[in-house]
C-alpha cells in the first residue's frame, strides 16, 4: 500500500479494499499523530478552542490510564470512530467527540476509569455509555441482545449511528481473524436493521463489509 497522508487514515466511504487497508495501517499508526489529525479536522470544521482544549485534556488522561491498561494503539479505534461519527452526525460538538473517545470506557476500563467518565461526559453521554456497555456473560442470549439493542435505539438516532460506526471500524479489521459466526449474526440481525432506518449508506456498507471479510478471498488477501 502506498504511503498516504494522516488525513486519509479516516473512513470516507471509499472502496472496501481501500478502507480495509486504511484500517489495518491505523491499527499500528502513532496514536498522537492520528489524534492530532482529528483535532486539525474538527478545528477546521468549526469546533471551538474551548472544546478542543477539553478534548485534548481528555485524550491525555486516556493516554495515561486507558492506554496503559489496554495497550499501545488501543485508542486508535476510538479516534477513528470519532472522525467517522463527526462526519455523519448532525450534532458536531464536544460531546460528539468525547462520547466516541470514551465509548468503551466501562467495558475496557471498568470502575478504574469511572473518574474519566464523570469528569468529561455530561449526564446524557454517561447514560449513552451505560447503554453501549454490553454484558459479555449474556451477549449470546438472543433475548438479552434484543433488549441491549432496543435500549440503544431508545436513546435516539445518533447513538444507533455511533454503534454502527463502532461495528464498521471493528469489522474492517476482521480479515485478519477467524471469528465465530456469532459476530456476523449480530450485525445481520440486530445492527443493520436498526441502522438502515437511520442511514442506509452506512448500513449497506457495513453489511457488505461483514459479508466480505469472512471469505477466504479476504483472509488470503489481507493476511
């Protein structure tokens, strides 16, 4: 893959081949550089310096806590979905970015990172974070899954879009792995139907990616 500028490491509805390659590169790209490009992007698109200052503070806290706990590059996924959701969301604000950066705080950080959630997210975003956090012990129960996704849907269109962005960014890396068909069932039965009501272009792209990444063709090409 040819060298590309940091700005092109974000999702832009390009071909699946290009988007998968971008995702694979960003799994091991310098986190500070990727975040700096996100900040450049949102500053150019009108986010206030006050909001940018608070996002920078949140990022630095995550670097010394979340990343330390989850490993190098662990924030790159959140940065990418922050960029994606920023592009797709009607509300381009501090909270848009903060919720994306912290979307997996409870799942990957547990109670140890509760202070970051309280410090940087407003009450509504904290409620969204609670809805996004899945109980891994119950995730293969179909009744629980329906309840989980219904609870996300109850929070409104924006949170459904965020969940779609989260799933898509993860699935773009899946040619690297041999995954249980359960993960593809979740997208087909629970994510795509809800997402298609809000943004057909995103749901169609996610569906096509989920169908492709599990094929031998994809696995042989990207491994």
